[in-house]
C-alpha cells in the first residue's frame, strides 16, 4: 500500500474507534499501527532520512550547484510542455541530447518522463539543437525527419505553474529507449521501463554499498544506461550528489574529483587505460575516491590502476541495458566481472551454455536442452526469462525481429525462454565469472580459436596503452579468418617489425596478426568501446583506405607493406599465409 492509501486507512480506523467510544489514545495508537502496517513506515523513514538534506546539492552542472530544494521548481516548465504535447501515455517523446543541456536542472528529460510515464529517446548530439519528434511504431536510425520541430521556443513559452495532477504511472510503463552501443553492428533501441530503471540503479547502489554522503563523478554519455541510470539514478532515487561532466577528459579527471570532493567515480570501456596513459599529476594523491564502478577494466591493468590511483575498491560488473543476467564483483576479485552461486542457481537462473565456436549456435543434448558449461569452459551467458519477475524480465527492443533474435527456447527446461547475451564468459570453480569475448569477436585461424580481447590487451600493453582493434578478415581460398590489427599511430612512429619481435615472446603463432593497419585513430563508440564494424568491412583491401597496411611474410619473419599488387597476389594464393 502506498503512503496516501495507508493514511486513508489510518483515518478510517481512527474514526471507527472514535465512534465506538474508545479513548482517543487507543484510537491514535490503532491508527498509527494501521498506517505503519500499510506501508506508511517507508514514508516516515524517507522523511527522517532526507529532512536535513533539502538544502543540500543533488547535482553539479559545470560551475552550477543544483540544490535538492530547487529540483521540483526547475521541472515545472518541461513538465507542462510534456503534458501539453501529449507526453503522458501518448507514445514516444524525444529529449535533447545531454551534451546540449545548458539549463540548471539535472537530467530534465529523465525526470520529466519519470513523472509523465512516457518513453523518451535520445537525439544525436550532432544535430546541434534540441529537437522534438513524435514517433509511432518502430524507431529507426533515420535521424531528423521533415515533421521535426524545434523544442527550445516551446520551452520558453511553457507555464511554470505546478501540474494540477500527475498522470498515473506503472512500473511496467515505458520510460525511454536507449540505443545499444553497436560495437559490432547497428545500434538497436532497447526498451527501458520504470522497473528496469529502478533495478539498474539499485543494482549499483546496493552491490557496492554506496552511501547518502557519497559524491559520484559521472563523465559518461547520458544516452547510455551506465551514465544515465547507474550514475544519474543514484541522485534521482537515492539522493546522492552527482557531478556531471559533458565529456570525459583524461587530463581533468582527477582535478575534478579533488575539486568536487568525489568519493565514487564511473568508468567504462577504455577509460581506465586512458587515465593510465596520462603523466603523473598532483591531484592523483589528493583525491578522496574510494570506489570506481563500471565495466571493461582489462585484467592486465587492474592492479596497476588501483595501485597508482589509490582506489580502494573496483566495482566491476557485467550487464547490458536490456539484459536479465547482470552480475557484480562485490569483493574485488581481480579480473572478474561478477559472481554467480553454483549451488543456488534456481534463485537467480543464469548459466553459461556451450555453443558452436564457429557459428555461435547453441549446442543441445539428446533431450533438446542446452548443455551447461563446466568450470573453466567458455560459454554463452544466458538468463531465464520470467516476465512477472523484475529481475528476470526481458523487455527487448522496439523492433520485434531484433527482440526475437535474442530469445532462445527450451534452454533450462522444455518450453522455457531465455535471453541470449551474445557474450562469452568463463566461470571458475568458486563461481567467479570472467569476460572472454563478445559474440562475433572470436575467429578461427589454423585450427585454433583466437580471442580478439586477449590479443588487443597484449598489443595495447606492448605499445604503451595505445588504442588497438583486433578482428578476423576473410582471405579468398583460405580456411578460417586471418587476424588483423588496427593500431592508432597518429604520428607514424610505429615500427611494425620491432613490435613483431616482442609479439613473438608473448603470443602463440596462430594469434599473431597477419595484417596490420596503422591509422590516425581507432573509432570508438560513445561509451569508449572499440568500434570494429567499418574496419571489418574494409578488411585488408588497400583500395578501401589510405591508411598504411602491412602483411606478415612468414618466410622472411617480418611485416611488409601491402599495396594493390601484393593484395592481388594474396587473393590469388601466391603468398602463403
């Protein structure tokens, strides 16, 4: 029962006892008991917890501190406009890209949709202005359409009066769409309902024992769930102060942490490696950060990061916006992305299952069920779907076809459904899990499976934490895929053969890249993950790029330049790879 309902029941019980002629003290005690028993204790607890923080900061936007007491007022104009435009239960409303926010209100778009219970989708930051668009049906990547309208003038004309009545909301109502990062394909619009927003924020908050007094530094893009939900959600739901930076800056990271007394920071993708590449700064020794939360911290630099920057705890976790199989590393096990009990699998039914290493198709036993992996065996992470359980539901994507591709049936038992994460992990004997590869990132060469994640880590470490993308490319007439590494070399200083001398010491022959591509910079997504789609499409064809290309001549034992003539000879089989 909600607090208003508990209060109504309490008043009714008070009136009933008064009519029966009982003393007012008995009536008051009975009414209080009904109120507390009906859920009113939550309201009292929150009042006691937050009564002294109303004048405290809830967010830092640039140089502006937004106080908790200011937040309701700065939402009135957007709320009025959202209702005027039919934002309450009317469909999909687009919000300005977070990088364009100049106002004083924290995450206005998210907060408005939390009140109006409508779906909100982010608009590309490259548009240059905040835009509004009504949508129906599937959301596509088409960008700005002719029926798009400017939002800014409408905001100026909106009323500042409080809403007379907030529309009804449900935990299963759509809140917004978040586009997947699209590291190996096109982004998809993932559906985020209210319960999922709460679950993701609560997952981070309780897994790593965040405190009300914590100040969280959020420099991640707010059009992805890490920065928006895991970060901003700590403010909107738990009242933490969140420091928002429009764009990640490796050179200003620790200075900001010192300036705003941050105790928790977020990372994702390659951020930790970028910080390690920076020269030692005075601020590294003066910050108060005790916890770094995120995913993508490479095991090879885990301890170096904690020792250099004196971060007490790494909160590495595995998860995706749409997934139902999130796990957390809560005790700092180096290299692990999370833990799942091997003896309580029914409590949280997730599992690693065997797949065909070439096609990533699920392998099944004689009964038609998926085959669980043993400790040490790599497998695809899956999570059993139960739409009645907020922890296990799968809301999918706007595109029904994209949703169906992520669901398998008869996985744990006949007739069930499970979410396919697309990621290969390994579990040890204790239940700790370690990220191995993203589906499609492993390729087979010379009868062996090559882990792109492993090769990228080795190359990046040898080259001083340089950006590296490793992927497989098809060679005509050759079985499997040959390894190719795209390496950021903005000043054309890399000597491929000096690098190869070091590679021979640390990589097996089959894992050494056959092709090299030296380019000014390696493409990354908005969440600092390596983007390989274009690189894989262009392959090792010199006609597709002006970047320097090399191939490994096994007879001579070193890399040679790759031009159109060499490319033709490789494709014809004249060169043995």
